[in-house]
């Protein structure tokens, strides 16, 4: 089955000397090769040897960079946490609507991580069939939820988001919806992920707002 | 890993003679044994022989009732279509709010099918890793979407549901959210499925309503 190449943006820091650069590149090569293989043949069916072969390095090399195959998934998952942290910084700094920061987070940042359908399916299948992988997910979901709750609190303080439900509950609910919709999309896509997320956001927005501000669905973009 | 017994309600018709009854019972035994095994060890790792052994029938017997293992999944999925058909009938007959019929569908009927966490995970893992299983899912999703769109149309005609988005689009969006939230719950439950679905519904409701009717979130129960 042909799968379009997985290419996940990572942050390669512009640091240090040649040796350090070489290490960073090898790590990145292993990481990308692993994700590519997960997407093609599934997480469970991919071995460490498959990964090192695809990355063109010796088998033992893998363990200089990652303890296990699961650590690759954890690193992938770390992208969600970074996106949330970034959004929280933005929410603290912006004078524009907080609701736009959340929209941007759901529709742009998280979507970029999720848009490779086959990879998302492989990751989902791994979570569905593997208890240890699920445990890692749970920790990450909780970390993301706390960050999102902090963003929502800012929106509540500014009178944009309803106050009758605690921020941490709204965060859990919003997270469950966007996580679920992305998973569902990977398994049974009815449209592009962007469109599905945008529609979900638009449908959800009146429920997130204070009753007074429900009239205007507005603010489609983050004003920068 | 201990898994609580899967017991999916099925409709055993009160028909005919002893032979027919025996057939119905054997079929049901195979079906329940299969679901139980899927939940315990996963769909892919369950063989037809495992199923016939657990159901205590000869191996060949399986094929008198189901063509393949995948047909068990299809039958399970058929439950969603039946729930939708039932809800459509109810929507046509009721003089109460259509929105309550949809709520009941999401929170009671679909939940009953989904509430076995391990089985749901096994089924979604199969969908995530198997193209042929996904194709079957797609057909079912489309069938359910059409039925839901018909229910939503009734709600639009009665002025309960917003008119600015076509019923078929609202059906797709609502379906994607509830399917997604159930999938996410099976992998990473933050609460009971009932609670998660109820919260999702409450958050979504203002976005489904006409702007005029958004004030009252009311009607928590189907009035029968």
C-alpha cells in the first residue's frame, strides 16, 4: 500500500558543533523513519530493526537515541503539549480575543500534527491495542488539559467564555471533542481534516461562549 | 487481563419451531463469543476456531451463520443503523421536541452499543488497521448519516434546529462528534461514557439550535 511520506515538523536547534549536529540529524532520521513505517505497516508490526534499516544506521544506534519504540510515540505526543504551551503563552500575551487563540490551536496547530491520516490511524491502533501505550497517552492528555484549562480561564476572566462550567471541565470536554473528531476522521474521513475541525469549532462555539456573546459567531482569525 | 463479559442486546424474534429456535440460539452464541474474544484479545488475534471453541460448536458451523469474522463486526455495526431507524420512526410520531429524540439517540441508544470499553477499543483497532473493515464502516456511517439527516430535517421544519446549515451537513458534523467522542472515551476515559456524552450534548446544543431558541437549553428528557 503506497503511503505519502510522513514529514513531521520538528525543532532542530541551531546549536553547537559538527558532532552535535550529526547527533541531531541521526535522531531526526530515526524519528522520521519510524513514523513513516508506523504509517505504512502499523506500530505493532514495526520492529526497531525495521527502523534502523530504513534510517540506514546500525541496529544498536537506535538505543542511543530512544529507549524503546514507544518513546517515539511519546515524542510525537509531545508535539501536542508544545502546541498547548505555545498557545498559552500567546493567550497571555495577546490583547485580542482568547477564543481566537483556542480556535487557532484546534484548527492550525493540532491539525498540523494530525493531518497525516495513515500515521494517525497507526497511532490510534497502537493506543487501542496496547495498555502501556495508553498509559503514556493518559499522562499527555492530562498535561494538555491543564494547559487548555489555563487558556480557558483567561477567556472566562475576559468575559468571552461561559462561567457556569469550570474551566477544567470545559477543557476536558473541548479536548475530548477535538481529539475524538481527529481520530474519527483518520478512520473514516468525510472531508479534509481542516474542514472537519472548522465545522466542529463553529458548531461548538455558541456552547463555549457566555449567553450574552452568543449572537456574534465572529472572529474567524487570530488578529496578530 | 480480565475483561467483564460482553453482552450485547440482540433481537431474538419469537418465531417458528424448535429447529429455528436452535439456529437462532447457536447464531447468538457464536456472536456473543466472538465479541467477547474481540474484547479480550483483539479482533485481529481472534480466529474463527477460537470463536467456535468458545461457543462450543464445530468449526465448520461458524460458516453456516457468518461468512467471515468481519461479518460479525458488520452485524455489530448494524446496531447503529437500527438505533437510527428507530429514532427516525420516533421523530415522525412524536409531538414533543425533535431535539429530545436526537438527545435520546446519542445518550441512550448509541451509548448502550458503545459502553463496553474493551470491545469498542478492539473494534476501533480493527478499523484503524484494516482497510476492508474500514470500507464496511464507511457504508454504515453513510447509512446512519442519511437517517440522522432525516431526523434533523424534521427538527428544522419545526423551527427547533438552525436552518442556515443543511440537515445533511449538520448530520455529518453531529455524527463525527459523537463517534469521535466515543472512540476517544474507549482509549482514554475521563469519566463514564454517559457523562461524557451528556456533557458533549449540552455543549453542542446551543450550536444546533436556531439563534432564537438558544436561550433555553432545556428539555433534558424525552417526554413520553
